[in-house]
C-alpha cells in the first residue's frame, strides 16, 4: 500500500484488459474512503474520482497528484517497452533480437 502525508492508496484491481490499475484512497485520520484513482478513457490518463461530501487541502491533493504522475510515468514506460517488443521483437528468453 502506498501512502502520502494524509492519505493511503490501496491497490484494488487491474482492469479487464490488464493495462490499467484501480486504487482506493483513504484518509489517515478516521480511515475513511474518500475516492478512487482509476483510468479515465476520454482523457487518456489516470484521474482522481472523489466521493461525495469529501474535502481536501493542498498536501492531500499533492499526494494524489504524485500518485497520478507515477502511474502515468509507469504507463508510458510500459507502452514504450510494448512498442519496442512489437517493432524489434524478443526471443523466447526475453532478449532483444
């Protein structure tokens, strides 16, 4: 489980395609569920989906933004590796051809 100053990020599941992840976001104070981080297809990026009647201050929002940045960086890296595997190819041992 990842955590920030005021929140925990708890991995929930992979998407059916296996390409994206979903996390629940809980407050450290009161251990309340305050939202989810998941893929937003129209925006082509991860986004935070807050639950109703939740309130955030700047440190909490920075922690959430940091997780979004990390997930997008990981996705870009994986996309590049997938592209290179298709273009260049790998042998059965995972070595580049």
